[in-house]
């Protein structure tokens, strides 16, 4: 069995990205509530972008073993989580 490698700095990067994306999304929707993305007559909420970012970050983190890619994956994963959590009221 291989030893596990603890990479605490990636958790910090993901948490920072999460907090930043949440604050940016909350600030933007507070100051510009009427500016929305509409496609095909449907309002596209930013949690969809969050799902894409979570999937991309998770895929990168699982499939590659490179320090730079690990950091990028943590940033994408954290940002996606922040966008999804910002829409928690809508999702509930």
C-alpha cells in the first residue's frame, strides 16, 4: 500500500478560491440583479457554471499528477463550489 501524501496547501488554495468566487458572485448579483444571461428564453443561473468548474477541477485533479495542474484543479474546484453555494437558496 502506498503512503498517502498530505497536500494541505491545495486545500487552502481551494478554500480561498471558494470564498473569492462566492464573494464575487454575491457582490455582482447584489449590485447588478437585472443583468442576467438568457439562452433560448431561459435564465441561466451561475450554478451551472459552478457545476462545469467542479467537474473540470475534479477531472484535472484525478487524471494528472503535476503540481501546477493540481493547483489549477484546486482553483477550479473551489470556484465552482463557491458559485454553487451562492445559489443555495435557489436550489432549496
